[in-house]
């Protein structure tokens, strides 16, 4: 019985496998409960009523909630078609009753061999349904005469079957031990046969339907056999050409095992010993974490309740559901990556493991930070960074494009005032992205904000700054090696660390030998360092020159009152638009000499760049240099009228 539990939140931290909050709840005493796997819903039948309860109501768009019929609905199995246009009710072992929910017509279907018991039936598409009997497989299609038309048939003696509605893949068990498996893949109105294969039975027991399941792991299809006697989890890779056993995972304990797949992790529930084991097929030894019980807690409407794990009333449903008919719950199993990370023996392997998990980026970044804090070798970090950036290289470079720069033809909006971290500390985190192969993408912004910058802000007093700079440079090297454009904020972080520790010689070397790449933000940062390191100004100007950004250079020189140097740059770039008023304002300042004002004014007069807004500077020029009155053309604002 589920009970409220108020002081158990701390205990949950120990469990690797949890139950997703707010499980589906239904009243078990209202009737017979059927789990409709194809439509992921619960179907409850009682008397003359059929009720459907979707597992997730937020994604359910079917209007049907309940149906009233003219007959008693007590049945072996009740299912809706995939489009919910039909309802199928199996009340006898040899026939199924179909009801058209739009026309309210009904017919009864018997298989080709009417005396063969029906083991099960499923829809593969809106108008295709197949039946598994003790004598074979029959695929039917709805016909215009409102009955079923036989499309394909496969004759064989069937012991039992397993079916994956997601993969539309069916396995039929034949032979005296049940180990001979026949596979069938369903397409619209046709069946594709999978090569026959044999599951090795143990001498003590035959292969049972509860021991075999079909799962998709890392985009490949496997038949999973839980061999409790041999304490092995057998994985059989299934393709259209061949089925081969690719792995035998040691379960370490005997007893019946129910298998779930959660985020490509094999979750093996040992029902006798009441423990759950986790396996990852891509791990070297397949082992993920120490065996622990399933959590005895669930959250319902914000309240924590206690459940009885591995209860006899629990039915483990593929791929990751638990149906409790007695208590009236459908639980969904989830993996607690935080708890697993705490017990993972090797952090390097943990990073590989987290790269394959959904929603693991925040935890992955925290682990990366811990690895750097522990001071691992640069060669180890190089292999980690290469792995991250080989993944980053394979996705579109959404976050690798350089921010838009001010056009060289207009520098009026250029701002060269710069303080380290003024913008970069507020970098937004990138949304969780995964490659088509399922790997987590760690972008440069993620690495910068959550790892490197966090270490620089919180650990700079305790961390060896030489090591920190070497780590950042190693990350930059890895990005370049994988042909990913390095973002400027990484270079700025290197410069900031070097300046803070007065390592100006190394900074000069990094810039001289282009370890730090040229960019406008880096040049602006260098300009802000002029008071601490005077050569930084020239380094910045040289960088701007290499970037062919004369507008930025002019703005920098203008802000530092180096007007004559700015004019020389303008002379070489005649098409460059500049704020003439700012030049004349700076040149006419009382602290400047008359010859400087004369030179600046005559320069722009010769270029024809004196707009009407500069009339006051024209008057100031004529008052200072009366002899130039005849050489100065009339101001456009005082044009004489025609006589």
C-alpha cells in the first residue's frame, strides 16, 4: 500500500534508479485493467463500459475517454486501433470482436484456422492488424466491406511471442525448448522476415517469454535474453541479414530478471534479490554502478509516498514502465545520474558515460571542473578536450560564428572602452544539443562559463595560475586542431590571468607568436591594459592593422588625442567615413596648438568633408587665421541668393 512519508527525502539520494514524479493513477477496483502498449494507455473495462486513460495526458489529443456498449465487456484483452477509430475486444480464445467507433458497426473475426487459440493481436498501422496463434502469424487489412482481409500468413507452431510496437518487430518462439526464434518486421500491408536464430537454453529450464524482450540500444535493435540460471544477460544484434549474439553481460546473481531500457542503459531488476543493476553496452566491462534496490519512494502531487519495490503486483512493461494493478499506479523508471556520478570509480570514464546521456550537460560540466581542480595531467585533459571538440566539430557551428563587427565605413558606434569581464561574464548558456549519434554537445560558451570562468573566479587564489593558463591554452589547441573557430572570450581569459599575475613577458610572446589570435575584442582588451603595460597599446594597434580595421584604429587614436596619426590613417583610406566634428572639436580645444587645428581643418577641407554642422568650426578657423578667409568657400548655410 502506498503511504505518505514525510522524512524520506534525504534517503532518496542513495538510489540510482528512481520513479518519475506524478505517476499515472487509476482506481483498480473499477474493472479489468489492460495495458495498451501500442497507444501507451490504460484500458479499463467494467460491465458495459470501456474507459481509456493515457499515460501522459499533456500529449494526448484523442477525444475518446469512455465508451458505452450494448453488451458486457469482460474480456481477455481490449485494445484501440492506432487512430482510435476501432475498438477490439477478445472475449473468447478463438475470436475477436471489432467495433467501428464512428459508424457503431460491429463484426466478429476468427483466424484462418478457427480452432487455433489466439495468443495476441496488435495494430501495426491504422488499417493493419496481425494475429499470433498457436499455428502461426496472420496479417490482415481492413476492407471496404467492413471486415478483415488476409494479406500475409506464416505457418509455424508457436509457443509464445514478444512484440515491440515502437519497432514494429515480432519474435515468435518455436521448438521444444522455446529457444528457436523467428523474427518479423511489419511494413504497411507486408511482412519482412528476419533470419531465424537460436537462444541458448540452459539444461535446467527452457526459454520463457518473461526472459526475452526487444529493445533499441544506441539506435540498434537487440533481442535481450535474461538467462537467470547462467546469470547472464545475452544481447543478440538483429539486422535483416543476420542475428548474432554480441555480448553476454554477467548478472552476478541468479534469480528472475526483468529488463528495462532507460537512456540506452540496461536496467536489470532482480525480482528475487530485490536489487537493480545498471549496464551500459559501450562501457568496457558493461558495468555502470553498484547494485542497489529500486527507490521505495515516489512523488505524487508534490507529496512523497512510500511504495513497495518489486511487489508481487508489479508488472514490468517495456521499455521502462511498471504497472501496479493492485494499487492502481503506472510508474515510469528513470536514472539518477547525480547518484551514479557519486559512485563512479573513474572520472575519465564518467565523462565518457555522461556524454552519452540525455540531459547530462550540467553534470558533465561540473565533473570537468572537478577534474581540473584535482590537477590531472595536461595529456589527460588533452584527450578529454579532443573528445569534446570532435563532437562539437560534427554539429553546425551555431555558437562559433564571430559576433558582428562594426562596419569599417562607419565607426560612430564603436566603443573602445573595455573592462575585462564586462560582457563575457553574462554569456548565456547554450541549449542542450545532441548529435545524431546521441552525444552531448559541449559548446565553447559552456566550457567558458561553467568551467574555466568559474574556476578563475572562485579558485584563482588556490589554483596554480600557470596550470590554469596551460589548461585554457590546451583547450584552445584542441579547438584549433578540430577546425573549430576559437571564440575571443577564451583568449581574453588567458590575457586576464596573465595580467593579474604580472606575466607580461609571456603575454607578449603569446601575442607575438599568435598563440592568442587577432580579434577586435582582444585588441580592445589590450588597449585597456595600457596603464599597466604600456606596450599593450602598440600591440593593439598592430593587431587592428592586421585585421584591416582602419576605422577601429582611427577611433582608438582619436580617443587618445593622437590626431595627426589618425589623419595619416585616413589619408591611406579615403573612403572611410569618420566623425569630422569630433576631430575638429579635439583640435580646437584650448589645450591644443593653433597649428594642429589648422592642419586638421585644412585636411578635411581638402577632402571636401566639412558638413554644414561644422559651421562653428569654420568661423573659429577664420577668426584664428584671417588670411585664409578668401580660401574658405562660403558655408552652405549662407549661400547668397541669385540676383
